[in-house]
C-alpha cells in the first residue's frame, strides 16, 4: 500500500487526505486531536495511511471494496485509480 500512501499521506488542499479517510472509515477517534492530526508521526515503519488502514482492518471487517467506496465518497479519484491498479480486479469483483 505504499503507493497509495504516497497519494493520501500528502496534505490535500480540500482536506480530503488520510485524516478524512480515517474519519470516514470509522477510526477517526484514533487521531489525537483535530489540530494534532496533521503532525502526528506514526513512527519510522508506518506511513499515516498505513497506520489508519492497520487500525481499520483490526477494528472492522475491512474490505478493499469498502476502502474503494470511501475514496469515491471523498472524491479522491487519484487514490481510487491507484487502489484499483494495486488490486487484482477478479478479487475486487
């Protein structure tokens, strides 16, 4: 997922980045505080998106389809295209 993290870890002008995705996936409570989320450091091993997806996958029945739906809902076509390029479509459908 490091390719997807390159897309979503960067701040987005409309605010539709990893923090918005965390909230829409239901793991926004893991963000420290609204202002602190932008500077949160997940550590050397994980990107911000990786940390969000890790938490989401352990707390819920996470699927690529759910992630796809949330990215579409956020209007992040760049992330949708990246996600679909990473996932074998026969497994997605």
